[in-house]
């Protein structure tokens, strides 16, 4: 790990253990991108800027300045002075003119990594880090932009962001402020994104990067079910083990844009940041604006290496929870068991049966507050409904604990119901456009978190409940998207700041929550996986993956999620059948095996399931404790994808020491007249010798990886098995 500035050549060199990132200053002014890829000691790549080719650098040939800017590989692109490709920064001056040109000014290299005020961001943690800060200026606007690049000694990831500072005497308006830009030659790249909908989040989509602009984006006020703040460009033939990958992932939970543009010269630009639609930030003299962080990863060994790089950087440098390296308590949530139809007696019945089966926590979901018996009431009125919770919340918590279980609670603090006492008292607290009846989704409005008093109220609503009883876990939900973007708090010229200020308000509340309650296990949720993003991981070590709990649907959802996220962050439960989302019936064992590749818990009425299934719960809770350390801390390998082969799914987790591995195999569809299936494992010690736990058979690491392991076919669809290998001494 090192960052070097080669003064004579005006070249910046950022080296992680396996990658290099090179930039150069052309014509003493323009910061250009040279190279990102496999680590090189040789940095003499200035010729890659093509400054010897027409059109020449502007100081030599001002006549063709725009032609130069529109082809130069910009390190951080701007709009309005001749580069017509996708820009990172658009600035309007006090006269209403849009234009910005950034010129190199200075740099510094510092040990460690600065925090980003008010924003989630990576940190050094237990390993060393370094940060390069490159300062560029627009002398006409008196605008300064600090580009930051941070690296860690144990990672190949690069964290990028930009800080924008108004040093002029005029008010400037930032109309676009992205976080990262990557200009390079096109290599017939494919583009990979994660797309979906409610119940179908984060499906892997791969398509050619073609001429023009292609994007993944959200303008819904959240990172969204439909899109995800991730984009990767891959060379032809790239799979799990081979090919080059250039990836960006956005540490942010609001509107975003990830875009790839293939240009007229068959070059390519990839950018990522806050979506510019309805964004307009007033930057007063002396004020700063900080963009959120983009985590960039390059892999020359396919998608698998990219995946494991992201997993490690998030485990080591983003998640702060004390639960990071601890088993999470096995919980049972009453939502799919009862929906709104429950009382404290019913919850205690569930708790008693859950305890017998090895479950460790009861979570009371939606419907415990106000007069909420369905989803059109009481959000904002965070007081206990004692018609349901007899004797109050503390009594229920104490009673559950006396049965030997921890207690968790559901909240949706960002929302407000039209029938609530809070709305009657403060209708101005709702995000809305004056004169227009605000749109309801799920019969609820959204609180205006740009208002400090609303942030304080929403936080206190949660905190006061947590202070009243011994609550170990909070599920923080957010069940609708944002629209009617208007605030009675912000003035006319600041309305374009609302969406970003809303996201900052969410971060402020959650930072206060984990500061006041440092031992709380926080799980974020948004109608399932609509706000499953790296920004939320900074506050919670796990996020509810999807409201679709069907084991077969979850194969694709969890495959796409695990492409960039550690298994330990994926909220995954065993639910009842027929499944409430799709009506499918799958074996109880398969539901357990799929949920094991996540936080693991239950979403059913354990008092109503069969004795056979209740016995399975005991086996599964023991299974979780046997394998969770490995799943939580190990390296993930995607062996096969049902989405690609349409027959079976397979993934593997290998311990960091390579002395243990767990393989999960799901036979989605059975076939007649077939013999066993050969699966090639990955990540083992080729010189090691491994014993299969169930059979006692012995295999070498190189045999399992190169020749493969035979899995016997079984009768029936949706059948799964676990294969646990441990290294032995011979």
C-alpha cells in the first residue's frame, strides 16, 4: 500500500496490494486518468493521455480547446466549457450561468482516512490507511474541489469522494455533484447492474455497454427496490474466476445515479453519485458540500475476486456494530405469523414454543402502537396500544425475558398516518407541495426530515420507548417512496436540497440511536430491500433482504445481494408454506439451508406448525450455531447459479485459514434419467486434505477444486443439502 507523487512526471500513483491507479497533470493544469488495473511498479504512462495527438493541449492550441476537453480522460469531469460527456460537477453562478472548469492546484498525502461529516463512510479500523487529497480550482468561480482517494493496507478497494468549497463572495448553486469518474478506453465491456422490484430485489442483469449513455438510477428518495447503487464493467468472457472487472458501489441511501457512456471515439466514462434530478444545493460563500463516498474495486480474476474484496472492505472498514463478529440471536418475528391480529397473550405463546426449539429472541412487528389494527393508521403516534399489549410494553418485555428470550421491536419512525394525532397537530411536518393534496402510498405520508424539530421528534419517539424497557433489537422500517417533493421549512431557492437533507436526517437519527444504545442490534428495512445499501451498513450490521421469503425466490435475491455484500448482513428467515408472497411449498429443510446464508431467523407461527417441522427448528437452530462463525467470517464463492443454468444453485464459504468449508447445494428442478452432478469447489488449500463430515470420506484440496465432487441426484424439486469439509492432518 502506497501513494506517491512523481514530481518530475506530474504523475500520481496509488498502489494497493494488487492494483495500481495512475493519474497525471497535463499542461500543468488538467488532471487526467492514466490507468486503473493490475499492480505495476512502472508508472511512466503519461503517453496514455494522448497529448501528442490532435487536438493538442489547449495552451498549445486554444483554437481546439473543446475538442481537447471532449476527448481528454478527465479525472473529475465538469459541465459547461466544452466536455459534452456525462459530467460530475455542474455549478451555476449568481448570474444564472452554468459552467465550471477545474484546474490542478495542489495535493497532500496523509496517513489514515478523514471522516465525512454527517455521512457514512469507510474508516481505517485496525489496519493502516492512506489518503490522497488533490485540490483543483476554478479561478473564475473561486471554487475549490478536493478529490479524495483512500486505501487500506488489507484491501484492494479505493474509496473516493469530493468536497466542494465556495471561496468566492457570491452564492453558487451546485446542480450536480457526483462522487467518482473513471475514463478509459472501451474494451467491448459488458455492464452489470442489480435490478428488480418489491419481492424481486437485486437480480443480476448483464448487458453490453453500447454507444451512448446507460444508467442505473433511483429518484424515489431511497436506493430502491428497482435499482441498486452498484455498477460493474467487465471484459468479454468474464465469469467468477477470470476476466477484468471495474466496479463502483455508492455509500449512500437516497437518490443516486450510476452511468456508463460509450463515446464517439469508443472511449468510456463511468460515473456515480447523487442523482442530479431535483437536486440544487445553495453554496454560500465559505460553505462546503461533501459528496458521499464511492467504493471502487478492480479485479483481474473475475467477479469472485471483486465480491470478496467488497465483502472484506465492508466487514473491516464500514460496519461498526459490536455484533459484527458475533453470532446474531436467532429471532422469530410475528409479522407473517399474525400480521396485525395479535395481543400479548399470543406473543407469549409464540415465545414459549420458540424457546423450546432453540430460538433466542422474539420480535414484535407492526401493530403494537396507537390504535393500529391495519396499515392505514397511527404512524407517528408511538405510544403502546394497551388493548393489545396488556399491562404495557415493559410488562410484555419482562414476561418474554422470563421465558428466556430477548425482545425486539419494529418501528417506522420516518412515516406519519393521515389519521394520527401527530398529523392533526403538525400537518406542516409532511413532505408535500403547497396547494396539492400529497400522494399516499400504503396510506401514509413521509415526515420532512429536513426540519430539525422533526428529526428530534422522530428520534425521541424511538428512544423513549427503548428507555422504557430492556429492548435488544430494533427493526427500522421505511415502507414507501418519496414524492410531492416540497418542504414548508425550506425556502423557495432551497427546495432542491430536500431529498439530500432527508437522507442526512435519517443518518443523524441512526447515529444518535447507536450512540445512545451502543449494544442495540439494529436491522434496517424498507418494505423489504428498498434501502439495502452500504450507507445503511454504517449504522446497522444487517438489513432485511426482501419481503419475499420464499426459499427459491431467495436464491436469486441472495445471489445478487452477495455479489457485493457479506452474507452476515443479509436478513434471511425461514417462513411458513404455502409462502405468503408466491404460494410455493418448499421443504422445511431447504428453507433453513437458504436462510442459513444470512442472519437466520423465523417468520412463522411456531404454535401452529407440525410436530415434524417443530423438530426441524431444533435441528436448524443447532445448525446455525455450528456453522455461523464460518458463514459470517469466511470467504464466499459462487459455484453455480440457478438463474443461469435453470436447474440448480450452489455456493460455498471457506474459512480464512482454508481449513474448513461449507457447500450449499439446491436442486431446484429434478430431471429424469441423470447420474450424479459434478461440482468443482474453490478457495481450498490444494495441498490440504479434507474430510466430508457426513460420510467421513477423504479428498485432497486439489482434487475437489480441479476434478470436482459428486453430488447424488434426489427425487423431487426444491431439495437441498449441506456439505461440510474440514481439513485433517495426514
